[in-house]
């Protein structure tokens, strides 16, 4: 990003806290593999931020920073950038997987999940997980 002769490098982050409730349906067993599907709906709290580090040049800052120095405060106070506001957004997830019993009450599981957060800039995440499940 260049602002009036000042070159900076911007690094955006968007941490999210979310809560999701849903249902998992395990299909009737046909052999040793137990397939299941799941879906859920919830909310996510997004807190986007951006950090700017000095690269070179002069311009809008009251000081002359060293290369790599954080100049976010100066860029924001000069009015060239406004940090995005936190937001709450609807979230949903769907997916499915397999459970393979390996001992009484114990199963190896793998599943695929598709999640979407419907924010100003929608976020889509896909994941593949492997784990060990214990059944009471």
C-alpha cells in the first residue's frame, strides 16, 4: 500500500469465535462401517483487524520509522485507513463421515465438514478430520 509517498505492508487478520448447535444422524449399520451425516446452525463473532509495517518512503507520519516498524496507529490517526468494525454473523455447517468400531465403546472416525459464515465478506471453510471416538 502506498500513501502519499509512504510504502507500507498491510497484514489483515480476522479472528472468529463461534457457537454451533446441530444434529448428527448415524445411519443403520451394514457391516463394520457406521456412516453418519450432520448439520448445524449458529453464530460467529468476527473481529477483523489490519496491521501496517513501514517499508520505505516519507509522507503522512510525524516520525520517520525504521523498516519493519509497526505504523498502524499513524496510518489510522492520519485518516488513511479505518479498522473494520467487529460483527456478528449467521453460521452453518454440514457434513458426513464414517465411524469404524475397533473395540467395545471405541471407534476410529473420519469426517468432512463444510462451514460458511455469512458475514460482510463471507468465509467458507472445508475440513477433513480424523479421530478416536468413545461411546458410552
